């Protein structure tokens, strides 16, 4: 059989000029201008209405004092939230700040505020960067321990049906100093019957950064067979990936040859994930003589670091315990939500 190769004529200069001549650039520019005017008008209208724009966090300011001296106002705000759980993102931020103000004196009430925010999370989700953790998860793991707060945390953990959600829980616990709660759950689940709870415990171990908790739990990854062995090996690979990122970033901040530091940074990008933002301050603080140019390089390339972390995490929202999941799937350890027609 003979192969046939089709050679197509490249467009000539006249063809290209004719193609551009058929384009109505003025119409495109006019539409772009009208679009900009509409956006600017909506921004101005939102500001006049007191809306907060561009993801700025709500500061607590005098909320703690207000809650202490005018508790009836806090009660009115909380009652409004109970009746209107689906709110705009800036309102979510206000109630997050309110829960932090309430936490010092009434952690159970603060936990109920976050629980009400969770009810509206299906309508709007606020993510806290650079760790990219859902605001409800972050607030639940930021509050002091209480019966209501611990029940809320347990509920969030039970509903985590992807590795992304498990990773968010682990990141929030480590960032907010509530690893003790996470450690307790891992130790309980690792001894549980069945597959789901032990697999979740192993997956959470793989989400930890280097710490005393990890040192005491890492041994649980050894000696596993079958499905749990697969999960344990996946978790171990994730721990090794984080360790390599630490090693290469330490090379970045300690090398004084610009070329060597740049090469180490490129290798660091091959293995970094969001845990970088947990240990970055410690590593940078350990090198007080870090040149300004090195420090600026890390900050300027933060978007590259975030994109690399997303790429290296390999679609955690599509896996559970390191295994790809699909809609309407049923397994001994998992059942996905039914697909919703749109």
C-alpha cells in the first residue's frame, strides 16, 4: 500500500492581508470599551453599597470589644445568618471574623456560627490562599476546641470525599496548630475495622509536613498489603515529595552562586506542593544572611510556585486515597454522589 502525502499551500501575503481586512477591529475595540465601562460601573455601584472587593480579608478590629459590651448585636447578626445561610462572600468574611471574636469567650457559639456558614457553602465557597483551603474548613480548625467545634470538625472530615478535601483539612490543622485533633483521629481510624477509615488515616499521614506528629505516625505506613498497601505507598510518595522540595529549597537559599541557586529552584518546582507555605517561613528564617536578590526571586516567582504545586499535586480533586474516582461509582470504601444532570 502506498502512502499519500497531501501538501497544502501556505497562505500568501495577499491572503493574510485580505483576512485581516475582513476583520472589523473598530467594532471589537468599541465592544471592549463598553465592557470596561460596564465593569467599572458595577465596581463603583458595589463600593457605594459598601461591598468589599478583590478578596480582601475582614479584619476583626473592635469586634471582640463589641461582642463583650453589646452582645445583643451579635445575637441579631447570628439570627440573621440562621435565616440566610446563603450569603455573599464578603458577608461570609464578616461572620468568620465574628466567630473569631466569639471564640475567646464562647467557643460553642463560635462553632455554631461556622456551622451556619457551612450550610451556605454549597452556594458560595471562599478559598483562603496560598494554601487554597475552604474558609469553613479553615475557621473550624482555627477555633478553640469545644464540643460543638469538635463535632463540626468531625463532620467536615466525614464528608471529605476527595484527596483534595483531605489535604485541605490537614493543611488547615497544621497551619492553625490543631494537629492534636488530627493526630487523634488518625490514631483512632488506623485501628478501625473495614477499609475506609484506615485508608483515610493513611492518606492523612501522607498530607503531613515534617513534625513530631509525622515522626510518631510514619511507621503506620509500613507492613501494609492489598488496597491499604497501595494507599500507604501513595502516602509515602507524597511525604518523599515534600522532603525533596524542602531539600531543594534549602539549596536555593544557601547557595550563593546565582546559577546554582537558579538550578536548585527549577528542581524545587518539580516537587513542591502547598505544604511549602507551612515550612517556608522557618527555612527562610534559618538563613538570616539570605541576600535580597534571593528573597525577591522567591517572592516574584510565587505564581510559578503555586502553578507548580497545582501541577505536582496531580488533580487531587479527582482521587480518593490515591485512586481515581468517577461519578456513580461504588466500592467497599467509597460511594460517590450521584451525578446531577445540568
